[in-house]
C-alpha cells in the first residue's frame, strides 16, 4: 500500500470510528443492546476507538518505513481532529431528537 492510500485509509477509519458510538445502542459496540446508552459509555467507546485508530496509523507508518517520534502537540491535534470527526454523530444522537421522544 502506498503512502497516500494509507493516509486516506486512516482518515476513513477515523471518520467511521468517531461516529460509531453515537449510532450504535450496543455496549462497547458488540455487547448487549441497551435501551438508553449513557454518555459515559459513549465517551469510553470514543476513547477506545480513537486509540485503535491511532494504533492503526502507527502500524501503517511502521510498514512504510521508520516511525517518527511525536511530541504532545501531535497527540493534542490528533485528539481534536478525532473529536471534530465525531461531531456529526453527536449532533445526530443528542441534538436532533424529536420533541415527543422521552
């Protein structure tokens, strides 16, 4: 896989995984189905999927060549980008509710 395809793959996985906790009512995406999933569970899922996406990026970078060391700025920017990717799911889950729903 060339470098450009690896970058697009990581971005696509990040976009999907950042929105997955908001569209799934299952606990940790594979567990039992909940009637109402707590926001804490969604944040935990978001953090775990963000970590998995970061590890995928590290693995793809290592397969391309030597991995570059990153400072705290990289992780802060990556976290912010990941949270922005999850904004459509957040809007769908929390802000676009019908008024008659409980």
